[in-house]
């Protein structure tokens, strides 16, 4: 038996408030203090978690519309990003001070999580203040990081830490060695033994004593969707036997003191803190053994893994985590300290590559609803009776399933609700069979469907008043849910929702003072049937519908609907860079929002989304060739009288404007 939200079930005769909406959508659970609701029923962003510094999202969207920037639009909150970095720094500082840890800490940002220049530049600027660093996992990322770290913190060991992961060829390693000579605090992490040979060769060639890291494959496995990135079957790293071989190789070349960092990776989005504890404990023991063998180890990199509570349940579930940033830091510091103390080994500087935890909260996608498709709750009884009467007047027998459905709808009560549902389901199935065999007309099939939908809605309304949905009816909310068509591409803006069923919090950004009377799923504007969101965050159940408000039509035929905006949260990690060009729908507009000294929001940067010309160029179309072809075709049509000159001019202008315009639907 499923329980209906306490907010909805408690609302029978009372006044729905914005607080009820906050409870319904679980805003406090997944928002972690960064998202709230104001008295106007608008969602707010609190970049520093201070109530006096709130950004009204609906107000921002209205302000952007007045500036000609339309949804879909990605909002990046610079102050949230800064707050998250400082929160991680503070958690480790507290753990280090509380436990008497004598080593340091540095959080290293893997730019693969979000390589957008504006994001990386902000992190690089904060990294100097917080003693954080950057990580590169490919040749393009290495070149980007070297540019971002230019002049950061001074030369040599006092500069910004740069960790180089991933597979490396000779050119990559030669660049790293030369960057060391330039003064960068750069550490290549050996993923396979041949890389170590290249490092030694280039170090001797340029007379450099580099800092070298080794990634070790632990026996401890990860957890969650990326658990395969840890353990002995992981893609990267050296077996312990290869680590011993590497120590012997460096000793033979007089470079064992250059082995300064030991690295592991337990996986991304670790939901269970116990997995982390086991991995860090094993890594610390290997670190101490290597230190006692004469390696010049001073740094321990525990890799990525600090997760995000996407669904707000604070549980060991794939879209959640059962720990806080503070608990994560305390456990890491405690485990490393305990093992080092037992082995009389100095405490190392701890590195973590917590990219998801750094940037996920800082980005919000706002999308607009274009229209809906729904299963109507009102069967229009006069019309049903008129169709039945017309059939009888024509001498046609009205099939019994139609009469049964009509009787179920009229006679449904709290006492016969289960019986009525079973009868309606059977009658609906019989009606569809009769139609398929040619014994029922299309109008009668239509009213059979309408009656069944109306019975389902009537049952759900009664269940809502009772506060629970019996097991027999658990499929009804999903089966009768509306489809809300939204102006975005799932594959561009939230690809992990499609690829790995990642949950992202979604809720309206306004009208939260009204009770949401509809239940729906979201569909994007791609022509792909997978372009939909039909799983939503909830602390208790696998939720397959989202409570939404009625979308109101604008006056006038074909005028569209009143603006209705939804926010998709926690998109800052991976989504922007993983997005693809399905249907040639490109990057959305991205707008950077900050809070000024007066507490008002302001736009600090606008990055316009892709134009049609730009996405066509990505797939090797030449816009000028396309314009030329259209111009010639229109000219021929005008000469043949199929188009007037005015029509041809209008079509060509539409075509030219379309090429220069946004790839998404515009007002």
C-alpha cells in the first residue's frame, strides 16, 4: 500500500500554502539549504544559505525574458560554487584540528566533471585561497589546466597542485616534465608501468626531479553505478605486484625519492560511507608499507567519490548518500591517521578529487511547458448518452462493456471502490476486444476509453482523501498521468537521466502557493520516445509521476499556454559536458547569477546558446551553401508562379532568421 504525500493528504478543506509545496517536493531534503520557497510561492536560491540573501528564480526568469533571453536557460550560481568549496575546506580543517592530524589537505577538481571555462576559471581563482588544485585526465584537459594555473600561487612546490590521471603517451609526459621545469606543481599519476618508464626517460633527458604518483588497484570494491572503477578489475592502476616492481625500478634509477604520491579511486557517487572507510584503510596500509620501503611518499590521493544526495533520502541508495561532508572528512582523516600512527609514519597531505560534490549544486536548468496531453477526468456524460442514444436509434446494439463502464462511473462509492475498479478493468478489456473483432464502432470505443479514464481519476481522488493508495491501484497514477511537453532536450541538458536513470530534483519554480492538481511526466521536444522523464525524487518510493499545476490556455485560438516554468536542480556535474546534439538541439543559454553587496541578484555573465548555424556546422553543413540553395529554389518557384515575390521574400527571411536563431522553440 502506497502512502500519499502528507501535504496532499492533509489538504481537504484547508488552505494550501507554499510550505505544503516545499514538503511535497522535498525541497529541504535535496536542497540542503540552497533552495527554499518564499511567501509569493516562488522558488528561491540561497547561495550562502543565509535567509537574507535569496534569489527569486521566477523573478530571474522574468528579468531574462525582458532582456530577450528565453528558456530553456541554465542558471549558474557562482556563490553556491564558492560556498561548496569553502564547505569542503572547512570540513577537513575541522577534522584535522579535532583529531590532531599533522598533514594537510587539498581538494583537486577534475575538470572532466564540468570543463566549461567560466566554471573552471572560478574554481582556479578560489583554489589559490583554499589550497585546492586541478586534475587533468587527457591531453586537451592537460593543456587547459596548464593555462588555468598560470601564475597561480607562485612557482615550484607552493604552486597550485595539478594531478594528471588517465592514459598518457610520450608527448603527454614530456609536456608534464617541461611544465615541472617551468615551475608547475604537477604530479603525473602512473596508470600502467610503461608510463613510469617514459617519466624516467624524459626526467633524465631534461634533468628534472619530478613528483611521481602511482595509482594502485585495491581489493576493496566500490559501490553504486561506478563500482567497476574500483577493485582489481578496474580500468586504471597497477596491481600491488606492479607497485613493488615500480619501487624497484625507481630505486635502480636513483629516483625512489621522487615517488611522492599514492593514489586510488573507489568510484563516483559513493552512496555508502562504509565502502570509503574500507578503501581508505587499505590504501593507508599500502602507503605506510611503501614509505617504510624508502619511497619519498608525502601525499595520499583518495580519488573521487564524495556523492550528492539527489533524492534527499540520506540513504545508501544510488541517487543518495548516507553521510555528510563533515562525516566524510572525519572518517578519511581518522582512518589515515590511525594507520599511520600504528606504523610510526608521518601523516601525509590528503588529496581528494571531489568534483561532483564541488559543482553539482551550482547549476539549475529552467524549462517552460509548451502544452499537455491528458486522460480527462470528466467523461462528458451528456455526450456519452447522446452517442449511446444515436446507436440505439440506428438499430445498433450497444455492447454490454460500454453499459458496464457507464454504470461503474455512476455508482462508484467508497464502499465498492475495489470492486468497481476490477469491473471497469474487465469491461475496458472486453470493449477493446470487441473493437478489434469489428463488433464495436469507433465512437463507442472512444466513450469506453473516456469512461475508464474518468473511473480511474475518481478512484484516485477518493484515495487521496483517505491518504493511501491500495496495492491494486498502485499502477493507476502512472497509467493516468498527463504528459507535460517541455522546451528542452533530455539528451543535451540531463543525459544521465536517460543513460543511467539518474534522478534529478524537479519542481515548479512558481505557483507553489497553489495545490498541484495534476499528475504528470515530462516529455522533451526531441522526436525520440526516450526523451522523457518518468521517475522523480522521493524519500520513500519509486515515484513515477510528478505533481504539477494545471496549465492554463491563453485567450484566443492557437495562442498557446500561460508561462509555466519548471526547475531541474543539481545539474552542475557532468551534464553540460556529456550533452549531445540529438535532433541538433544544442547548448542552452547559460547565465551566471551572483548576489551583490546589497543582497540583490545580478547577472555577471551571459553565454548565449548554440544557434542553428552553429549546430549545422558541427555536422559539416555550410550555412552559406544552404542559403544559396534555398534562394535559388525560391527564385524558381516565383518564376513559375508557385510563390509570389512577397511570399518568397518572407520564406527566405524566415530561413535566414532561423539559421541565426536559437535551436530551441522561441516565443
